[in-house]
């Protein structure tokens, strides 16, 4: 009983830390090292409270965190993530079971994508580049954002617009048409992404996207909304 209560306390503390991380990232586009260190340092207490075994439990958590850090370092080198974002996602990997952490990564990617487009539309709307067409390009980015938001919502289990069932059923058993229908969303999303990047670059905008906000929301959605709270204490992190 004591371990279970302490587990809930630690998860509550993690939720508060993620809210702070989101707020500081929005305010200053930075996430403090002390905050990330505190989140990482709390993980061993969570392992103990959830009665996780050293092998394979803790070993898996460390391996997932190490892999996360390695991959994120690549994005950092490509200037697609900030150092604070890398540390925050790595620290969060120490807490989450692999299946839940995969959900965090997917939600983060979807939120980060939509957030980038929103910020891109705002920046282009205020563009001062001579010869550019901010009104037209802003309208296009807003439309692209709606497409991305619809897709992202569907991926994370939220509401979305879909093709009418009559249209899908009309494809019948034609393999070629079914393949085209399956590939169409992928090609559309690729086109939306590439076109958005081109528009933003045309207006010479350098976006500083607060990915810490996306990471924090993703982590909070798992902590609050998943079955993690309903599992026995010895299986929460395993």
C-alpha cells in the first residue's frame, strides 16, 4: 500500500514538472537543466516504488533512454531539436514503459508538426520580405495546418474527417485503386509538409518551435489519460 501511494505521489510530481517545463519553454524557449535533472533523478524512486526488477525492468528503461538520447542527438545536430528538448524526452523515457513511451513519441511528433505549421503561418502573416505574398501564403499554411491537425488527431485517437463509406466501398476489389487510395494520404501529407517548408523558407523565417510543450502535453496525456494509474504497482513501469 505504501509503495502504491508513493507511486501516485511521484507521478503527480512528474506531471507538475512537465507543466513547468511547458511553461518555461513557451516563455523563454528553454528548459532548465535543473528541471530535467530533477525529472531524471526521480525515475529511480519511481522504479523502487513500483517494485521494478533490475533485470529486465530497469535495464529496459535505461536502454530506451539511451536510444532516445542517441536519436535525439541526431536531431539536435540537424538543428531540429533544442538541447533542453533532448534532455526532457530522455528523462521522460526513464519513467515510461516502452509501449507508453512510444505513444509519447508519436503524440510529440504529431503535436510538434501541427505546432510548427501554426507558428509558420503566424510568422508568414507578419512577413516583411519584399515581393512575397504573405496573405496568400498564410492562407495556404492555414489550410495545410488543418490537414495536418486532422491527420494528427486521427493518429492519437481523436476526432477526424474521413472519406464517405460509400466512396471507399465503391473501390471494390480493384487492387490498383485500393493501393492508390492507401497511398493518397501519405502523398498528401508529404506534399503538405514540403510545401509548408518551402513557403516558410521563402519568407526567410527561422522558427523556434517550443517542442518542450509538445513533449510535456504528450507525457501528461499518458500520465492522466492512460491505464497507467489502473495497473498494479508492480507492473506500472514494466
